[in-house]
C-alpha cells in the first residue's frame, strides 16, 4: 500500500514538470520559415570569347515602383541580389537606379508571379509560395533577363540571370 501511495505522489509531482517540458518542445519555430526571396545574379557576355562571365555594378539603388520603398540603397560593387516579390499582387515592379547622377538612365523590371498561399501550422499561420511566370524590362543599361528557376524559395536558388551590356 505504501508503494502505491508513493507512486501516486510521484506521478502528481512529475506530471506538471513533464507537461511543461513537453509543451515547450511542441512549439514551432516560425523563424525557420523565412520569406522567400528572388535571387538574381549579374552577368555579361565577353566580347572576345563570347562566353558568359560574372558582372559587377559599381553602384545600385533599387526602389519599388509607385512607392517610397527603397529595397537596396546605393550598394557598391553589386554582383548578386536578393529581392522580395509582392504578396498582394500578381506582379512586382522594381526600378534599378545605376547612379545618383540623373543623366544615368535607370531600368524598370516587371516580374509577373503566381502567389499561392498554403497553411503551415496553427502557430505560424499561412505562408506564400511564389513562382515567376514572366518578365518584362526596359533596356537602357540592362540587356536581357533569363529566368533560371521559376520557383522562388528560401534556399538561395538562382531565379534570374541579369545580363548587362559591355
């Protein structure tokens, strides 16, 4: 009988501790599910060898068209970009300013995307899957854009190849 009483007391004492530990381990870390970003890298065609080589811009500022949002502010020696796509629309318009000098032209890029919400969990709510469906762009300094991978992810996969003139 004494062993039964000791077992019941042990269970009563251990139950709150076990429930606290188990509830903490069940919490989901929503920070692991970061926002997907479109990865872009800059290239040019070498005139002598006709090969694709990495390119670097001396200065770049990127703004969201029609807003006062600055996505990249006067970044120097740019080779790669990580850019957000809009969740609330099926296209994202970005303006690339190549210098603070007004005489230097700027390029406007329109990325069309499909936004698909999906339920992640009760703690984290909904996330958005985004796939690039098309693009259009001005050609002042930018020469062409090639879609490498349509699915935008959190893993750093290259989505766009931006080719610049020599």
